[in-house]
C-alpha cells in the first residue's frame, strides 16, 4: 500500500501507511496525522485514497500546503511527491508495481458542462463504445475528439470561474476520471464477472433529465469550490466519497459522512444543490 514519510529538517519522524480512504492532517488531536505545530492549521489537509490513487486537498489552511515547492489546493499525488506543511515534510511513496487508475489531469479537470455539451459528450461516448469493438484506432481518435469537445465547452478546470457564476447553483459537474481501456482479449472475461453497471439521472437544475452511465472506475461529481464527491466502481457495487466542501453530500436526505458510502438502487444523491438518482442498469 502507499505510505507517507513524515520528517522535519531531514530527520524521519514517522512512517504512515495510507490504510484509510480518508486520512486527515492537522494540529488537532482528532486528525489521523497530528502535527503539533502552530504553522499547521487545526484541520490542515486531507488525503483521499481510492484504489491505487491518492488525492491531496488543502482544507483552507492558514499557511497553505506546498507540493514539490508549489502551493496547491488539490493535487493528484505521484510517487516521491513532497508535501510541505510549515517545517514538516510528508514524502508520498506509491505501492511498488502499482499503476494509478486515474491521472493528475483527470482529478484537476472536473468540468462543469452545459446541457448541450453534456449531450454531445454522451453521444460521442456511445459512438466510442461501439467503435472500440471493431476499430480500436478509430475509437482512440473518437475519444480524443470527445475530450477536445468537452474541454472547449467546459468552463472550469478544477476552480470556480466566471462561467460557474453564470450558470448559478444549478451547475453540475460530471467527469469520468479514468479513460476506458482499448478492447483486449481479456475484456469478455471482465464482462462475465457479473459486475453491475450503474448510472445516474439528473433530477434538478439545468441538466434535469440527463443520464450519465457510470462505466469508468472513477467519476467525479459536483461543483469545484463548493462541493465535490467521487463515485468509485468496485466489484461489489458503487461507492460515493466526499472529497471537497464544508458539507458532505446527502443520500435520501441523510449526510453520507466522511467514510465511503455504498449506493443502493434508486438512491437519491444531492450534491452542490443538484439532485440525481442512482440506478442499476444491468
């Protein structure tokens, strides 16, 4: 498993394995990693670990969080990254031999899509799925085209922008955060594994009625700067984990809390003021 090496002035203080999906860092005693120093805020940062990926988020700390010398708000951790909190350093070491399921760009570029852009992206995604079986190279080209179209239509790449203000509270962000692999001989075996396929349908806001198929390992939902959550697809089903925002998303009117929450058929999710229904397709 991935781990952190805590040090100060070159002296290693502790080794922390990332065994939890949500690891908090701060000065207060309730944090998973407590750093008793005035330069560190009471609740300074959090690391969300999903599958083989770890994401760092600064929780609005007073002195900020640096990664490899650069101030960050959100950061996709990569092997040997150095997280700095005052005089303390946390070195991130990925599990040997493990490849990340997502990429840094996937995490940073949670996109707010207009209804027309979402429909176009969905149509292109369907066409990509059909082309992948017969023409892998054509499918790659279609994926690239879809990504370019979404990027041109999106108004945000991980931070609040004027376009978000224009769209108002009904804005909805949905990004499949891990590209679908090209068709391989192993694909039929995966299809026979019995893993369910879920989807969400938007119930409110400007995208009401739109449907998003949850075919990727990671899907980011929400509005950057307001509230963001990650849906993860696992063999036993889909889980939602709170990533960003003062309040956790709700499921059927109840807060999901800090721990990952398993979704059930027809659960109603509310995130960033938008309601959506999760349902099982197959």
